[in-house]
């Protein structure tokens, strides 16, 4: 079963021969190896690159155990790329098996006939700080679990059942070969515990394991809710755990973010054009992993849908913040300011979108409440309401666009397409 991952493949293609080491990062088991060794290699072959000019080394393969020595690896690549008059693509998987691999790669980078791509899956490669090891010459391609569009492409049937499956189990690629819900749930729960937590605890030498576990549970339970270290620290105390300082909580939050298990969305003051330090929001890298961590007990479709929208926007290459708009209101004749929230302020280059997520299709007073933050933003960037129902995209008299969640997820250009006018 082949699932196309054109977003990431395109990013690799655009980075060919740019002088940097291409570092494929992302949460473990999200498809980095498949992207590099299958999809990217097939692209190279289709472009006429000879197979002899593609050097593939999977260092987790027992037959390549001898190449885990840095000198042996370096010598092998030099041997395979012996013809200086030809160009070679070097694809190395699981490079963390090599001690001092940074020196090996930096040495190879000085050879003008090599274009280098590496992936890794241990705790060291779970952190974005790996790029610093390449002395500023690393170019990251962040891979995420399957989007809904990628996930649904593996099924002949489409519709509500596939959407429900995705909302429950998320987009880890190996789910596609699991035969039933029991297998899917067991796979995700084992992956979270035996792979991700093991790496995090070992890499960071976590001493307060119970507290870290509770922080993870808190983030999973409150995806899309405002929080900060103080609130989480208070949660720990009220749960009967030892007192943990805000600094320690903040450190653990950064560890979880760097592990790619969670993303942090900052608040952005739209009118003041500045970021607000605290509180912020956290979203799970994959809703299936989040649900598995909570034993599939907390299935709040509103928050899960919001998390899926966030992940989709990040996968498309946008930067995503939580919007804040101050609104002046009068209470008993006195003026005061309220802060209204826009779920997502989305940016890429000179593009910007304001997006609200709503479960169902709100109407009347409920719709007015959902859209009120939009009315306080005076610029001309698109304002979009994404709803859980299947609706034809349409624009109301105020220029606000409504689109269904599946229409948004399945169409790469859904944010830019012209909608229907009122009454059409």
C-alpha cells in the first residue's frame, strides 16, 4: 500500500543541491524512512538518476553494523562516490547509530559532488537541536503523521466512517495495516509508552517521572485550552503530587515540545501586533496518540477537531498562532475592554487567514458569538469559519467564509478558493 506524501516529497525536491544537509525530523514512526528511501528515491529514478548514483545506507540493518563506526561509514561513502565527475545522492537512515556522526556528515558536506539526506529515530533526533550539530548547514524537513487527505487515500470508501476513524485513531502510518480497532488501540498505546516516553525519560534523565506523566495527561486532557506552568503546577499540587516549581514545569513542557509530541501555539495580539507571553495553548502531534494516552475515554469532538485543524495548517507549512482581539464594551454605563479569541491566526509569507473552528453549523445567536472576534478585525485578510458538517463553501454578507471540515482537509487550496456568494 503506497500513500503519497507529496507535501514532504516536494520539500525534499526543492532542496536538492542547496548546499545543506537535509535533516528529516519528526515524531518516531511518522514515515520519515518511507519518505526518503521509497518516495524520494523513486523520484530520483524517474528523473533519470542512475541507481548507482544513489547511495542508500540503513544503519539499523544488521548487514550494515560495521558502518556504525564513523571512520568505516566515511570511508564507505567515499568509496561508493569515487567518481568525482558524477553527482551522488547520499541517503542515510538511522544515523544516530554512528558515534560522532556529526563529524562524518560535516566532512562529507565539503565534497561538492554529494547531496546528503539523513534521518534518525532515537531521542537525539527527536530534538530540533540536531540542526545545530551541522554548524548552521542543516536544512530541516519536518514530517508529521498522515493528514486526513493522506489517510483517507488508503481507503476505497470515503465519508463519515473514515472521518470517525481518523478522529479516534489519528494518522500514524502503521495504523493502515491494522485490522480492527483493538489492534489500532493497542498499537498506539504501546507506541506512546514503549517508544516515546522511553526516549524522553532516557534522553533527558527525568527524575520526576510521575510528575512528567501527569503533565502529559494534563496536556492531553486540555488540548486547545489556555494554560501556563503555574496552572499546571497547581494541578500537580491539587492531585496530591509533590510541589514542582514553575521552572521545572516549563522545562518539562519544552522537553515535550522538542520531542514533537506536542506543539505550542502562542497568543498574538492582532491589533497590538505583538506576542503575549502567557498563557498559551498546546496541541497534540497526533490525535490518535492523544486519545490512546487517555485510554480513549475523553472523546471531545470539539477539541479533537480543533487539534486536527491545527495539525493540518502546520503540515501545509503555515505558522499558526492563537489570536487575541481587544473589544471595548459598556457595562452599566462604564467602558471596559474584553479580550476575544480567534482560534487561529495563520501566516505564510504575505498571506494571512483568521480561522474559527465550530462543531456543528452554528446559526442565529450562536453563529454571531462564534464570528464576533472577526468583526473586531479591520484588515482585509480572509476570515474563515470551519464547521464539522459537510457544507458547500459560502460567503456571508460580511465577507466571512464558511467551509466544512472535510472539504477543508481534502482540498490543499481550500483556504484560497472563491466561495459561493449569499443566496447562490
